[in-house]
């Protein structure tokens, strides 16, 4: 009897321990203090969803569809979706030989594109579609393409008026937004003014193997720049003593302000880069559709320039378009004056709010950041360092040769009210230097001159 009673007590204890263990397991996996990230070892291999909880990394389950192919330096994104990547231990200083967090293995890159492997001859590009996005360094790239197009006497597709194709409604690009003329038998070679991406419309202008390029920027800084430069505080009537306080108020409850305006007025107030790249606003609400659209953009664009890797991106662009160092020399354009640069989202502790609100842009940026790091790896780190140094030396040379001063309230530089952009004052001797003049020429003036040149050429051909 004593033995049987003892066995029953052991059995009860065993059941109790099992129940408690199972309950703890459920609590652990239903907690709200977790962050997720995705690691995939390469194309065709299975992805794993990893959960970070109290500093411990553990595989949770396999996903049916890999969303990211590599896992380099990924910012820690908000805990909203289990597919979202968040790896903060990648060392940006050494792109080659970076271990994946928790694995000790190297992340894999796909094979390099043909234009990077050095096997095809270098021929200057004659058909370029540059999708100009907002607050991503795109005005600086545009100036490079202005100079390149003039150097090779290429035909520019120009807006009907002003400096952008898409009007205030944010309509996708259509040929009807171009200058009205029926006398361009040679077709167009470069399109580089702001337009909302619409592949059928753009391919009707730049076809025959045109190279598609755009620019992106880390959403934490890009969204702050959009908010400031476009004066979203006034549009949404955000309370605050200044831009800095209004931005913080907006980021605390962005839905409150976003929901009161029509879709036309709020188009840049959430995922502005995806909006410029043509995604339908309703598709931004579904991350699987966002991921599918990012893959679509990956297929359509030959190269994406990143603001955070700007010089490295220009070196790669030089290779893609067969440019020289003088072609890619630059001064920064459409940069806010010092007075308009009010905050650092990291220092202000707003990174997570900005990324949570712009989740689609975060996924877009991380995808192309990974791709850019792989291109740098294929190009060669040491070779990249040498060429970046050469580019910066050339930039310094032209700055010293051309620029006398930076003006914080530049004339002929477009910017919304109360958010001024800088301009450059040329040295007296540089006024006669064509490179200096074009290097600092604002978009408004360059566009006006190109439009005049375009109409003059048409008149000459008709006579």
C-alpha cells in the first residue's frame, strides 16, 4: 500500500511539473517584448524565422517563402511582423567575411551582374531612365546625368512645365506629362526629372534596353527630411513650438494626423519612397504585397543608389554607365540649409517609431542595401576604397577651383516655404569655366536651359 501511494504522489508531481512547463512555454512565445529577424542562406535554401527573447536566439519555425536572401547590416525594426529582419551585429567596415548573427557563417551573395564582372566591353550608356525620388540625394545624381547628357548630346525627355512630370495629385508617369511636340524622330535618351514610377509609360519613352536607376535612403533620416522639407507639420496642423517638437508629436500618434486628410494630400506622409516607386497606397498595408513589389522593383531597376553609400554607389554607377571620374564629380544639390536641419532621429530616440510607421520603406531599403553591399563585395573592398578616395580628391579639387561660398538661401533652388536649400556662389574666375558652372547649376536653371535647347534644335531641324 505504501509503495502504491508513493507512486501516485510521483505521478501527480510529474503531471504538475509538465503543466507548469507547458504554461511557461506558451507565455514565452506569446510575449510582446520580442523582436524578429529573418536569415536566409541563399537562393533556393530555406529561411528560418528567429526570435530574440531576453537575449536568446532560437529558431521558431520554417517559412514557406523566403523574403530576404542575405543578412548583412539590418537595423532593428519594430516588433510588428514576424518576417521582419533585425540584426544589429553586422560590421559595416568589412563587407567581405561578415558572419551571420548566431551562425558563424558568411552570408551569401548572388553572382555579380554582367556589367560588374568585367566580361562585357565598356560602352557609354545612351538610354537612361533615372527615377528621381524625394530627399534621397537624387538631385545630385540628376546633375551628374544633366552634364553627362549634354556631353554626349543626348535628347532629354522634359516635363511639360516646371521641374517634375507628376503633378500635385501624384499621378503615375504618362507621356502626356511631357513637353508637347511631334518632332522628335530620334526619340529620347534620358529621363531624369521627378516622376512617379509607371513602367508602361516610362518604357514608351526610354526603351530599347534603357538602363533603369533610382535612389533610396535610410527611412529614419529620409522621413525626417520629407517631414521638414515638405513642411508636413503645417499640412497636418501638428501642434508644437517648432519643427522639432512637431515632428516628435507627429511620430507619437501618426495615425491621428494621417487619417484626417485625403489620400492626395497625405501621399508623402507614409512610406514616401514606395509611393514614388509606384506602389498603390492600399498595397502598403499588406507586407506580403510590399515584399512582392520590392521583388518586382528588383527585376525592373538595373541599379539603386543609396544615400548612405553615396560615393560607393557612384563608383558602381561609373562602371555601369561607362563614365569617368570627371563625369561623377559632384557638389551636393538641394541640401537643406543648416537652420532647416533640426534633428537626428537616432539621438532623439525616434528610430523605432519612424520605422514602425514606414515599415514598407524599411523593407524596401534593407533589400537594396543588402544588394549594394554584395555589389561592393564583388567589386572588391580595396579597389572600392581606392576609387572612392580618388572621387573625393576630385570633388575637393573642383570645390576649391569653383566654389567661393555656400549660400543658405539659394536663389532658383526650389524648396517649400520656410525650408530653404543651399546654393553655391562661384569664384570670379570660375564663372567662365563650363565644368564649374554646370557643377553648381540648380535644377530649375538647368531644366530651363535644356528646354530652350530642345526647342531650338527642333526649330533648326524644321527649317
